[in-house]
């Protein structure tokens, strides 16, 4: 069964149609990229999937369950985790504390006033594991707000992973990054996809990243569906070329 | 990290030592025990407010409502029902907590200034009830005709009415328990979700924290301890009047928290100490004492935006 099924969703803001009748199906283990020129509705589409907005029309199914009307936190409990286009972390807390919070939530401890020694050990080791995976070991006890943009992005991705999601949604993971940072993040996403068999949907501007990572690509333009296919098919697609060239001209 | 940990322990030790020995040194430097009692009771109220303000990031401008409900709950229990100090404290705390729990769902969806405004509005409702309902609350004259009763433990009785030290230590024990519970909660997984909400509500929500529910819980905990402080305040004065419920009282709590430093655990207590001592000293000099407190507050906010304790901590850290 498909992990994520989006059926004909639309989102209107007054008279503005931000997302117009878009459908998408993501299979388990797939890495799907969503691309499109600025204002194509990519982030709005993401926000509909994760519950930031409720769609004006259409339904969203996650693992067969209709999640259209669920609050964001409940969708997280179902197994969706996301990052944001503009990094969203807890700036005055350390990397370790930033990661500890989602690990505790994912362990079902969010209402606990008390942890046993054993639970505490388990959480600490999971946090250390994530810190290492994100390449953040030497910065683990620094406030996230003081770290470089790239490290903040990495922290945010690890926070999403801390939830042990079945679907990871990344909104422009390499936005505002230098070449080395972009490379590091790309390798991280690749490892998550290949080694951990994680299903990932990502929005991305950097075409090198998209074509390097994606199994399938969906193209949006002005809130509408434009094309979908493998990276080769998309690269050869006339309509896609026009949309991008038209924007550049 | 290690050095900071030691500093924290030293600070805790210093605070407790000062509080434990207060009845012995305060009179020596020109104070009196009741002043210390006021600092602890109002400090508890400000620390309760700060559980919500400093550690959840939600500003309530109506905490006097629950403070006053605690005070009236305690006073009216002793006056009308059972002349028992313990029961008075219990009923006062319960009344304030239940009121907070019921009002909570109506306001936890609001944010920022809207939350603050609606908490004021609810607070004023209780103020007018206390003000108008003369036959029960004593109206503007306040609830009189009762005093705190001796504590009866069966095998022994402690006269907290005539023995100021006994009453001081009773208050200190209750304060220690309340503050201990708050500190413990803040270091728990639940407490960390509150920090998460303060730091970045959107991120918290998308990490699976049902933010409104957690704010409600933080609000109820905060209301519980502020009404406990209110109950103690009534016992301290042997009297309650509607000003304990008035919105300016809520403002005083916010001033205490911000003055001392709302990102530090002990900050609001320091703020309360400064506030109470300033009030005590200035009000004997001038009727316009509040102007001076206000001026002092403005200066602190301008030059030490993290409060007195925040500024000290920064100096120690650098």
C-alpha cells in the first residue's frame, strides 16, 4: 500500500489559488522531490500534508488512514516528521536538549514528570546516536542559536529523525548553504534513504541535489501539477523546460 | 558546564541558607520577620507566575484572580466553615486551582497580548464579585473577624498566631515544597516540552507536542501554586480584601518576575524581595512610592533586560 496518498487537494487564500487540485502518491522507501519555480505552491502543498493548513478541498491519506482533519501533533504521532524552509529549532537550548525533546516525545514520555534510570539511559544513548549521525558531536553542548546555518539545518533534520518517522518531509534542506554544507546534507539524506530505507519527500531548488537524490520528481507551476516522472523523464520534459526557462527570461 | 553546575549549587545553597536563618539576621539589619514572610509569600506567587511566563513563554496578566481566590478560599473556610489553618490552605489552593482549570480551556488557544487581555478580564470578574458580595466577602472592607489558627498535630500544638518564628517556618516549609515541585517538574520530560513551547511553538507542535494541552497544564500548575501563595497571604495578614484580586496585583507579580529575571529560577524571588523592601521603605517616606518602584523597574528593564539575576549570571559566566 502507498504510504502517502494525496487526493485532489486545493488551497485557496481568499481569491488566490495557492494549490490547485494536486494529487500525489508516495510508495514506501521512495525518495520524492517536489520542484517548481518560486510561487509554485510547493511549501503550501507541504503545509497541507503536515497539517499546518487544512485543505480547502481534497483528502490526504497516510498509511491508509484519512489524516485530513488531524492536528499537526497527531500527524506526527502517525509517523510524519518535517523540517521548515526557514530553520525552526530551539535557539536557546543546546543541540543535545534540542534532540532530547523529540526523543522523549517519540518515546511517549511527553507528560512524564519522572523518568526511571533505565529510561533516562535509553534516551541519552539515542540522543548521542543522533548527534553522531548528524556530525554534531563537537557542538553537542553549544546553544543551537550560536551555530552556523548548516549546523542548525543538520540539527533540525536530526530533530525530525528523532521522532522515528515513517515519512520525512524536508522543505529545501540545502537552502542558503555553501557547497560543502550542501554536499554534507545531501550525503546525509542519501544515507537515510539508502541505508535506513526511509521514505522522504523533499522540496528543493538545487537541481544537482534533486537529480542526485530523487527516485521520482513532481513538478508544480503556479499552484498546478505540471509533470511527474523519473529524473530522466523530467529532464527531457518540454513543459518543464518552458516553465523554468520562462521564469528565467 | 562543570563550573556553571557548581555555581548553581552554590546559589541554591545560598538562597536556602539565607531563608533558613532569616529570622535571626533580618531584625539585626533593621527589618522584621513579617517582612521576610511577605517576601516568601509574594516570591512564591511570582515564581508560580514565572513557571508560565519564564518557562512556557505565556504572559498572564490575571494571576491575582487565583491568588485572591486562594486568599478568600482560606479566609472564608476559617471564618465560616472550620477554624483550621491546614484546611484553609487546602481549600484556598483547591478553589484557585479549579477555577484556573475551568477557565484554562477558554483561553489556551489565545497567544500574546490577547491571552494577557483575557486573563485580565477574567481576573476583574472575580474582583467585582468579591467587591460587590458584601454579605459574604465583606466587600470593600475585606473579610475580617478571623485569624490563623494554631496548628494542631494531636500530640502537640504550634501557636503560629503569636509566635512569629513558628509562622515564618511554616511558610518556609510550604514554600520549599512548592518550589521543589516546580523545579522538579521543570527538569522532567514534561518540563522540557514547556521550554520547547517557549523557544519555538511551531517547532514544538511539529515535533508532536499538542501545544494547547501543554499550555493548559502549565497554566493549571501555575494557578495552583499562585493560589497556595494567596492562601498564605491571607493567613499572613489575617485579612483578605478585594485588592488581592485586582489587576494591579497581577501587574505586581509580573514586575517582580521581570525585575528579578524571568529566565532564572530564583529571579522572581529576588524581584519580590526588592519590591517588598522598596515598598516597605518608600511607603514610609512618601505616598507616591509606586512611582519610584516604577522608575526602578524601567531602569532595570532598560539596562538589565534579563533582570537583576540574569545580569549577575551573565557577569559570572563571562
